[in-house]
């Protein structure tokens, strides 16, 4: 006949196993959450903190090394510093825009026909380019023309 006894070591092992399972589930949930947040299009947009804060889009375009505004329904936009930080990676909707003044940028536009692009204040025609069109922007070091009218005496 077998004897049954309470083994305190057995209860401790059971609690340790339950603790490990709870920790594992918590890590899986957190990992899934952060993976979802890192996917393109799940972040907030649109105008970055270091963009020009001017009232007219034309003034913003003239004052920036890169200006992109969505005129069509939507377009995927990716802007990054070459070999570095991703500045924008999202789907922008009609009327939204971004501006940047970094010295060099890599840009990819998902639907070029849906956007207008200005590089160093000059419009860049991208409407006829294929989807996923990429190009590099180099900031113009020469002074940009003023966008406000001046009076002569």
C-alpha cells in the first residue's frame, strides 16, 4: 500500500511552473503588441516636429528641401536619412503633407500619381513614374528665394 504525503517541494515546483507560463504568455502578448506598432501605417502622422511651420503649402514647399502633399486618395510614403533613421513610413491620405530640411534623404512613393513633390522649392514631376518610385534628395545649399513679395522704393 502506498503512502501519500504532502511534499512542500512539489508545491513549490508547481508554483514555479505556473509563474514561468504566465511570464511566457505576457512576453508573447507584449511582443505581438510591439510588432504591430512597428508595422508601417500604424503610427501617427503627419507633420513632423522639425518641419517648417508656415501657413501656406506653397511657402512650406519653397522653404523645405523636401515637401510631399497627397492630392489623390492616398499614397504610401517612406522618407529616411540614408543609412539611418526612418522619418516617415506610412500611408498618407488626401490633403496630408510632410516637409523635411535634412541635407540628404531617400524617398519612396507608393503612388506617384497621387502626390505632388517639391525638392528645394522646385516641383519635381513624379506623376508618370511607376508605383514604388524612389529617389534621393540633396538639400540645396544656396539661399532660397523669398516667397513673400517685397516692395521697392
